[in-house]
C-alpha cells in the first residue's frame, strides 16, 4: 500500500506523524501538574453541636468541589494514598497560582465556614519529594503532593531529582528518533527519486535510440540515406 504513495509524500506523512505525537505530548510537559492531598489534620470543626463536619477543598474559578469524605474528627491525622476517588485535588500551572481553600459546608443558610483560603502555587513545592505543607494555626495542617511541580519551578538547585532528568531524557530521545527517522526517510526518498529519474532518462534514451534505429530502417528502406540525420 505504501508503495503506491508518491515517494515524496511518505516523508511528509512521517514528519506529520512525529510532530503530532510531539504536539500531543507537549501540553502535558508545559501545563498542568497534578496535585494530590497527602495528609490532613484538622484542629477545628466549626460545628456547634458536635455534628460531623463536611470538609471540602475548592479553587476559585473551578467548578469542582472536592469533598473529603473521611475527614470528620479533630486532631486526627488522615493520610491518603493519592488514588482516592476524589483525587487529584487540582492541577497547577507553572506560572499561575490558584486561589484555593479548605472550607466546611454548613447545613444552615449561613455561608460556609473557611478553614483557610490562600494562593496555591506550583512554586510552593520546593522540597525534593514534591511535598508542600500548609499549616494554619487552630485550623488545620495539610500536606499536598505534586512531584511534577518541582521541575516546573525550573532552576531549583536540587541535586536529586532523577525523575525530571528521566523525563527530559525521554523527551530528547523521542525528538532525536523522530528527527533521525525523518532524515533517513527523506534521504532515502531523495535517492529513490533521483534513481527513478535516472532510469527514466535512460529508458527515454533507449526509446530515442530505438526510434532512430527504426527511422534508419525506414530511411534505408526508402533509400534516403544519412541526410535526414541532420534534423
Ligand atoms: C461551571 O459550570 C457551569 C454549568 O454548570 C458552566 O456553565 C461553566 O462554564 C463552568 N465553568 C468552568 C470554569 O468550568
Ligand atoms: C504538619 O504535618 C506534617 C505531616 O504530617 C508534619 O510533618 C508537620 O510537623 C506538621 N506541622 C505542624 C505544625 O503540626
Ligand atoms: C540553592 O543553592 C543555594 C546556594 O548555592 C542555597 O543557598 C539555597 O538554599 C538553595 N536553594 C534551594 C531551594 O535548595
């Protein structure tokens, strides 16, 4: 099937294929880094009658309200795996913070209570393990996890971030392979095209010569002689 394609079209197709793979992966590289909740401990429930609180996390401008269904008791450390049904909490961009908060839903008409509301930034994740602790006195202590936020901060001087190096290597490799394969195919196509042109020329020459021979034959038959060769 491939043979039917014009040899000049194939490298085009391939480079298109390569670039579309790169483009589809690139946004992931540039934009969102997933943030999960690693652990939380609340010191207050904002509830008067000892009823169980409904704690949730939300970022401004996002529709998603993430209820933390298990977080009910004061002074108990809740540790999460990051795979819970309500995870991840949100996604952060490299140079854009989000205003997020931890709140408590009130069953009455009054507005929801606020544990805290703050600017949530990828640059907060400075520790090499991608953790960031947000602590507010008398309210809560929460640990957030975002391994991808650490490289997003770029020029941090942590020596042990093999994960990011790996990612970078992976990217360089994909790019290199794409470039190499494309180059090879273009070269191959050019060679094939040149060869094809040469053969065509040769065939034309052969045909041309044959034509001459035939005309010679005709001339001989007609007895005109070599004069007509001057044409
Ligand atoms: C939030 O949801 C409403 C409807 O439920 C929708 O119209 C709006 O575009 C959504 N906003 C965002 C930021 O997703
Ligand atoms: C908050 O929680 C983290 C992780 O559980 C812990 O390492 C840290 O000491 C706590 N901070 C405070 C002020 O309780
Ligand atoms: C980066 O390195 C400088 C010294 O070279 C050090 O003072 C600083 O704390 C380091 N920053 C981080 C985030 O490790």
